[in-house]
């Protein structure tokens, strides 16, 4: 069964509003979670690394104020798309590892398809 | 330059054909990890296999097999007797140490379409 739960799976919002996406690790604690964005027929683009109890590490070109990440507990990370615009429409995916080591595979959420009208 | 190259954007085969998905990676680290993930039409990525840089032993799991060759920096994935359910996008990923932590890098993915 799924070990990472992501919610909602699909959301449609109006331009200018904010959307929060939740990512939960179900049966393990994750000090680190990763947030990806995927455009149609393209690869996963790492947006940021969410660190429990500290600030997220954003990849170059990703606006921190636009994509707010909060990792308040060892099982929950949230991504808030603030003042969403149509260009923010995309597939957002979170992932986590059971162990914080390079050899530990990523477990992915089901993804959230965001459509901004 | 891309660290993980999946040159095949899309492959189309007929059921029961064998198909190999190529993955070439680039790293200067001696310790690194390679992965394959499957993303079916539903969207959720599923972990398939991991290899560390010190283990070049090839692996077979049912109809799936993987060929890891450090000499050519490749980690290819073969599906034998493909089935329609194998239709998905397959991603190869490299995990190497960056600033004290391992951040995975994904290739662009290969879309496999298996026709009945």
C-alpha cells in the first residue's frame, strides 16, 4: 500500500487564490521530503527539499515566496502555492525516504494536479 | 549537461516483444546510487530497483532485468515479453552527495507504449 499520502489529488482554483497541498509519510518519519513539479510529458523538476524543523532548501529559479513549504512534523510537509496564476498549473508530486541516505529509494505521493483558471 | 540521459523519448512495441530502456549517467563521485522508477498513466511513481556504485551485478526480477556497467556509465533496463500493463513512463535517477545530502536527479523519462 501507499506509504506517502498526498492530498488533494486534483484542485481547480481561480487566479489569485492560494492552494495548499499536503504530503504525509504514513508509516515512517521523514526528516526530509522532496517536492517536484512535472509538466506534461516531461521529467520531474525538483522544486525544493523540505526539512523538518528548519527552512526548506529551494532549487535555483524557484520562488520561495510563491511556493511556501512548511515541514512542521516528521510526517507532514505542506506546499502552498500563493497567489496562483495559470502558469502555475502543473502536476506537483511529493516524495520521502524511509532513511535519510542516498541509497534509500523515494516513495512518492499520488501527485496533485493543479489547474488555475 | 544532463547528469542522467534517457535518449529514448518514446518507444512503441507490440505485446510480447522485448524492449530495452537506456540510461546513461554522469558523476565524479565514487559512491552513488542509481534507480529506476515507473510512472503509469495514473501518475504515481513506483520504485523498481536500486543499485549502488560498488555493485555491478546485474539483476533479474521476473520479466525485468537491469544491466549496470560502470565502464560505459550505463544502467539499462530490459523488459522481456512486454505486456500492455507495462505501458508507462520510466525514469532513471541518480543519487549523489550534494552538500552533505543525497539529492536525486531524474532523467527525462522514456514513455513505453505496449500495443496489444
